[in-house]
C-alpha cells in the first residue's frame, strides 16, 4: 500500500522514498540496494572505529549472557573491513512497539544482503534512554480479551522481572496467550534497568539473526556518548548550519516533526563517531532528522551513512481479514471516523428506506380502509368488522416494524463491536498498528515463530507499506 494512502508518514519521508526532487536535494537519491552495496564498499575503511566501544560491546554482551554467535558478531566490529547496519530504539517495556522489531529485522536483512555481496556487515540495535520522546514510548500497549487497549508502563511491569511481567501478561487475556511466549518472557526478560531489560529481550528474540543489542544507557557507554554529544553541541558552526538547514526545509514546504530536538539531530553523528556505521535504518521521523543533520557529518569529519527506511507493515489476523472482506473495506478506511464507517457498514440509507416502507404501508391501510368505511352505513355491522380488521392489520405491521427495529439495533451493536475490534487491532487510536501495539502483543497472540516469519516475508527493499496475513 502506498505510504500516501495512510496517515502518519511525513511528506519529506514519502518524497524521499519516491525520489521527488525537493527531497533529493536534502537526502539524495531514494534507497537502492545496488547503490547501497557500492556506498558501503567505499565507506568501510573511512568509518570511525572507537577502540573503547569495540572492547566494551563484547564485554556487555558476555555479561548479559548473549549467544556465542552474537558475541562473535560484536568482536567483528574491530575488523577494519566490517561495517555496521544500525537501528536505534528507545528503552521500552518488552522491546517497545512492533516498529522496533521491524527496524531490527530490517537491519538484519540489510546486513545479510551486504554480507552476501562481499561487504562484511553486522546488524546493531542501539538502545538508549532519553530517546523515547523521539522515536517511541516506554510503555507497552496491548489488546485485552475484549480487544480494548491496555497500557503496561515500566512501573506496572513489577521490578522488571520476567516472572512478574509474564504474570501481568497472563492477566490481560487469560488462556489466550502462547505458552511458549510466556515461558520465553520468564526466561529472557528483566534486568536492573529498563534499557538492560529491553536489550536482553531484543537480543534473545533475534539471537539466531546475530543482532548485537547495545545498552547505550549503561554508565560507561553513557559517558562516552555524553562526551561526543557535548563536543558536537558546543560547536557554534554546527549549530548555525543546522539552523540554516531547518529554514531551508521549511521554505521547501516540509513541516518538521513536532518532537524535533537537538538529541534527535545529533545522535546519528554521535553513533558514527563510536561505531563504523555505513547504513542507518530509519523510522519516517528519523528520515526528517537526517535531512537536518546531513551536513553535520562532513563538519564532524565523518562519512555520512546511507539512510535506509525500515520495513513498514500491518499484521492482518484472520478475524480482521474476514471483517474487512465482508464489508469490502481497505486498511486505510479504518482511519476514518468510526461513526461514519459504522453507517456505511450498516447501510443506513437502506434501513431508512425500509422504515419508510413500513410507514407508507401503515398509511395506505389507514387510507384505504377509511375510504371503505365511509361507503358502509353507520348502522351496518360490516363497519365494526372493518374497524376490527384495520386494528389487527395495523397491530401486525407495528409488531413487524418493532422486530425490524430490534434486529437493526442488535446488528448495530454486533457490527459496532466488530468494527471497534478491527480498528483497535489494525489502526489503534487512529494510528498505524506498528507504532502503537507492542511486539509482545503479537508474540502472545501467535508464537515466537512470528519473528522468523517476519524476517523471511518482509520485503525490505519494498518502499511501501506492506500488509502481511498472519494465521
């Protein structure tokens, strides 16, 4: 589905993936795998390789008891020919929204594509506190057994223990969750901080894909990040250039994200000062930040990583699919006003027409029998018979009308519940499913095999919103 047909995608992002000239002047040509391979090959020896972080990443992973294959991937970061495909994620309950998993899987797919073409690449997820306001939220949003949205905040998740978190999940929709997923949460969730718990969860979820999850909020990493960040923020020429860049974007007609901040603009450069980032997997909002920060890389003496949009998708369950098919609805129509949608589903003009026919029939009986009674002598017993028949007919029509109205109300209630369920599942709070519902929601509804399914079925080079049926 074209990004333009859905809400939530900034115009600059859409123009970038479609190669519209104004966006190309800020971000270059739209993403292309062949171009990406060439660019990564050119960049790999010019990228930053901070010895300190190259040492600390494997240490952090070993402390977290990550799989040997993931630790081995981290050790490859010191190789002068290795490049990083980077995804950035907020520290959030159970890994955050589905979009975070989609971003991590995109990084894994891009890294695998580069490696298969002779460019040694490692997928990395940078998890850091302070990024939630930029690209996500700390909470996990799930649907309960009645398809109502439920928020699980960091405070609600107990002491960030897997056992406590799994218990909360069981309470939300008893008997409806994957037992495998619940056991996975007990074994692979929890930690001293939200960011460490998030890293542990994402790392365990993607361990067979080799994703290296870095807890950037760990004190030693945080101090390195703060040092780099402060040096960039203190450079007056960089601040001035970013200000001019913002003004150029506004003149070109591009509205900047509401939550634009210095952190969102500077963090890609900070990451590139520490890691050999050749590709940055970006959310739509991050593409806008990159448009502002693009000149910053050359100012800081850095090679500018390619901006690759993360895969965007809605997961369509069988129940929602049947609802859409039955009413001939498309995904983007679920973002419309729900009352208007319900009127369309119920075909209210046809219902009103039927009610009008009942009224017309009642009037016709009244008129015809009234005319007939006028022909009968007042003392004739036939007049009584006609009046009695008229009353019985009007009574029966009234009963039919009443039953019809009851049927309409029952159908309205049923369709309203089904519409609410479909909207909460596919377009919660009028927003894209991937940006609201937590990854853990889908893992509980399906199984851990969903991760492999998404990895194999997401078309990471397809620059449009994908709809994947998940049975």
